[in-house]
C-alpha cells in the first residue's frame, strides 16, 4: 500500500471545513486544470484526467467533523481510497489532512507517486486558499 498525504491548517471552524468537503460538488474547485468533464452530486463525482484516465468516486463514509472517505465506483487504474481527516485545533482553526491510499505495483509506483503527491499538495493548498 502506497500512502501519499499532505496537511494544512485552515483558519475556519471544523464545521465549515467539514461541510465544504462533505459535498462532492465542492471538490471540483480543488482539482487542477487537467481535470475535464466534471459532473457531480453531493455523494459522487465523475471526471477525466486529461490524456490519462476516467474516474468515478463516491463518498463511502462520513464521520461528522472528523473524516470523509471516497472510493472508486467503477474500475479505476488501481485500487484507491481518498480520505480527508479533520482535526479541531481550537479557536477557528482546523487541520485538514488529505490522504491517498493506493495499491501500486513497483512500475505504477515509480510513474504515479510524483503526480499523486502533486495532487495532494495542490488540493490542500487550494482548500486553504478557498476557505482560508
């Protein structure tokens, strides 16, 4: 299992950060510009990664003000779980950690680890700029 993650402190109450992340419609704002054909509901999102793959994700678990877990609905290039973990840091500050757990063979790990880390970095920084 390959685990890729990044964390950020956001100057918002945990309830506001959770409410934003618990709705898949908001996740389009967190995506880099190589994402195309986005469609979503509160629970699911479908999109294409330019010149690469199509993904369909659904929120499989919501733990209020703690964690949101997304998993593929359809065949993905590899087994993947996406988690947003939230921690209340006190007065209007929330720590948000984006964790990607991927089943990658050695070849896929060499090819995908860099882009996946860039995606994690991009998403946490974008979340902070939207909510912060």
